[in-house]
């Protein structure tokens, strides 16, 4: 995923959808910003995102998505929207190292 420019509309978006980080830090992690926008963003938020990120880039983020951000509905919707049907299984958390 490409680096995103810190402009006013992305800073405002980041402030709304990635509430646990500063907007600048959220933009520095574009994959997380995309996933949080797909899950928590309004129609207007997604419109802002789409001015900076293509559907192909969203598909790339989905293909490498971190587990636990998207719910099943959003996972399915965005895969269909980006041309992947049926959607693959959702990513799962694992506790491979040191799990008991």
C-alpha cells in the first residue's frame, strides 16, 4: 500500500475512524486507516478515502488484512465491492508462540 499524504481531509477522517491514535500516526499506517474506514466509516468517510485510495489498493489491504478489525458483514461487502466473490475466510488471530 502506498504512503498517504497528510492533508486536511485525511487528517479529519483519521481522527474520526482511528480514535485511539493521533491522526498523523493513523495516516502513517495506511492499511489500518483503510480497514478502520471500511468498518467504522460513514458513506462520506468512504468517499474521502476513495479520493486517495483505489479499489485495487483496498483489495490489496483486504488480502493482507489484520484480524479483528472487520466484522463479517464488512468483510463480505468490501470483497464483493472489489471483485472477489465469494470472499475468502476472514483472517484469524493465532497464538502460535508460547500459547498454552
